[in-house]
């Protein structure tokens, strides 16, 4: 097998399974007695074992095999689950994660063997545990058959009774796969293919969809009707490799007796497979025909292919704009065609964007484990509450937003949440609380990171700002509370008294703001003493297309993102004042700095009325700035184009767009002008 061909698929599948294992381990630590969590971890470990063995990643296969063995003994009540075992399972998860990271980076597992974890898993597994005798297994399975027969619902009994009436037999079959079976779902598929040649399947446990997704152990059961004796079916099933044992229990009329009812279209106990049974009409060869509803299937699509599709949609929007510019208002047919084309393009654009959108749950799921580890490391009891995980963002933003949130959560835990004794002294609960919330606001998604700690010490921020030379004493004395808090985003700024692995180096919040602003977003801070702090991140839904205001500055056209615009004002030249030799205007009792774009961009303005100036008030992280423009063109949806390497050093623009006449308009970088 060409392993390289399937490496990407393996990485994607393994990452999803690792995410599920992480979540299940966290739930297991909270509820050790909940068997569902143990079963989930066991199944994931088994899946990872099969996948890694297929790809010849032997170290991963070995480790997951040992984890699987220990979990099996837990499920069999032979080993009691305790905190030490859970910690070892977490260590095993970390080792698997490191293996996967090495595979992503280098294409191999690396040299680390993790012998200490392997030895711990071997030690925990009790040597005295022996396999149960085959006879005992058979007896238990026979008893299970009786239980399952009694659990048949009325509809299933009716189907079996109908089969009896036309001379067919009904069986309850349990298939046990070999413990060395690697690809369970593939082997189950072969078994179903054999069964469908000689039987009609009316029920499976687990459901067909779960078996296809490998959501089962090494055993599954089916209820079938057939005209063949059970010896024939048993022989055909044993012809399939990796089948360890088969138990077939034949139903009789007494065991399935129930009130006769007409058998029509219905559902199985699981509610997933719709069935219909009918007589073939041939008295000599009576058969039961069963139709199943197919499950919904999904496909994986490379993000680069979606980027190409989105670019093509963008080109359609550009061409539609060009057609609008050359439209003939007198030609009614032309106008109707343009409107119809616009609707089609809008629907296509919306469909493509929906495909690119993914829930923030992909990012949020990694944080409970991080909070758990930091809580233990710092000796703090912290509860993480997450909400809005189904809120969707463009995949390109999802891939970038994880690290900024990590910085904010670490800051909340280290700087915000007090030690348990200090919280009790303040009359708070011993447990600190961190809140992670996401929700959509119009064309933006807001992510909040909040805590109920001691809040930001404004006086300490002042002292540190002066101490580190970020501001002077006179500057900090004249600052508002929000201005002082904003100093935390300056490079090198930290209020930590000591340097640790978690914080204190002055690297964090400045990186957070830089990353968020590069994604077209903004970040704000709210804080109250002894109540807590709240970091608010506002991000655009997508970076591919935006609503923008087109303006003239001299003879050049520029685009300003609509999400940054607060309002548009016409001001008189006499209303312009000077504060510390800088031009400002007064807006609602707020001093707003005036930025003359013609000077920054080097484009002479052509203003007809020199006594009145058009200004666009933009908002950056709660601060307002007034940008001067020549005149307004109007609002338009624009397709963002990367400026390329030759213009990458031009800090005043964040990109460009192609207008309807084929000419280019640069998109102004508001973060640069407001810095």
C-alpha cells in the first residue's frame, strides 16, 4: 500500500478521534462510574490502533493496544477505575498526541518510546485475569439471546410472525470478531454481504450506521428471516475470515406470539431503518423483501478546493458589478436578467460560504484539558463554562483563532483567578470560574473570555508601565481607566511579579491583539475590582468578501470596511482644534483625532468646498478616529484580493479589490491609521 497516499486521511481521522478521546477522558474524570465514557475511550483507542497499524505506525498501535487492554478490564469490572489510572490514561493521550504531531511535521512517529507509560499500563493490568472459558461465553451468549428475544418490539414480532406464515424461519444471530481484527467495519460489511445473500435482515444491534462508523466492539447481533436452515447460514458466516464465534438462536412462534396486526411501513427499535415487508406472490418461493432507508453520507473536501470555488464566485460578483455599470435602464429585459443573475450569484455565494463555515467547537474542545492541567499546576480549583460552541466561523479564521484564546485563558487563570484561600477570605466560592462564550452579531462573531477573579489592578498597571518605560508618569496621570487597561496590549508589558512557565515575560496580549487585528477583528477589555475581567473579541464571519464603503481620495478610489465605520460627518474647518500639536475634532463631548488620509497616502485632495470636510469616523478597540476623504461613492460588497509580496511592506493597505470597471481599489488598513 502506498502509505503517503493515505497519510492525509489518516491525520484527519486521527485528529478527530483524539479530540473525541480528550473529551471522553475529561468526562470520565468527572463521572468515573459512567460506563458510556469508558466505552467511548475504548472504542476510540481500538479505532486508533487499527488505523495506526494499517499505516505501519507501530508505536501508536502498541500504545493504543495497551490502553485498550486496560480499558477492557475496567469494562469487565476486573480493574477498578481510580484517579491514578485516569492520570495514566491522560499521559497515554499526551503521548499519542505527540506521536500525531510528529507524523504531521515529519511523516513519522519519532524516536520516543514512552516506556514509563507503557510500563504503567502493563503494571495496572492484573496478571491473574484469565480469559473466560468458551463454554461459559457460549452460555452467557445464549442467555443474552433469550433476553433480546423478549426485548423485541411489537412490530418486529409481527414481521417474524408474517415470515412464519409464509414458511420462512427467523434467527437471532450474534457474531463475534477475532480480537486481532483491525478493520472491524470492513469485516462487518463482508458479513452483511454474506447474510444478504441468504437472509433478509430486519434488525441489527448496533444500528447499521453505527457499524459502518465502527461504533461497536468486537461483537454485533442481527435478527433475520430466511428459508435456509441455521447450519447453512452458520457455515457461510464461518467462511468469512476473522470471525471468532457465531451463536444462532432460532425463533419459534411461541416466543414471538403477539396480537396480529397488519405489517406496513415502520421503524426498527433504533428508529434508523425503515422497513417494508411483502409477499412475493409466488406460493412456491415465498420470500420477504425488505427495503432500508440509506443513511446520509458526507465527504471530505480539501480547503484549497473551497478557496478556488470561492475565488470563482468572487469573479462572478466582479463581472456582475461590471454588467450593472454598463446596464441599459431602458431595456427592461436586460434589467430583469441582471436581477435574476444577482439572485443566483447571491445564493451561490451563500452556499459556498456555508460549506466553509465550521463551528467554533473545533477550537473550544481543546481548552477543558488545558484548564484541568493548569488548575493542578497552580493549585487552583477552576471550573470552565463554555457556551455557543455551535457558532460558526470561516475555516481560515478557525485555524488562526486558537492561540489568542489560549493566551487569554492562561491570563485569566494565572492573573485573574485567586488562590482558594484568598477567594474564601473575600467571601467567594473556593472554585474559580472561567467563562468562554461565542455568539453571532450581524456579520461578526463575538468570543468572550471572562473570569470571576480579582480584576485588573489599574494602579499596578500604571506602575509597571512607568517602570518598563512604556509611559511617563505625566502620561499615566492624565489617562482614563480604559486607556490604562489598554497599556496591557503594549509589547513587553506584564504585571506579573515573577516569571513562570505560564506568564510574566511580557509576551501575550500584544501577540493576541496583533493576531486578531490581522484577522480583521478587534479586542476590548472590561474589568471591575474583585468582580472579574472580560476580554471581548469581535471577528468577521469571513475574510473572503466584505461590505465596504468606497470613497475618493483625490483621483484614487479606496475601500473602507463597513464593520469599522461608526458614522460619517461633514465638519467645518473652524471646528478643527489642536491638542498637543495634533488635529482633533469634538464628537459628542469626545475628542477624536483627525487623520488626513491625503497626507498619509500622498494623494492630493480635490475638495470643491474647502470650508467643509467629509470625515469618516472609524472605531478601533473602542477608540474613535476621523479619516478625511474627498467624496463618497457608496456601499458595495467587495472581493478581497491579497496584495502580493511586492506590496506586502505597504502598511497602509490590507488588500485590494477589482471594481466593476476593471480597475483596482485598495482596502485601507484601519489598524495602521489608528495605531
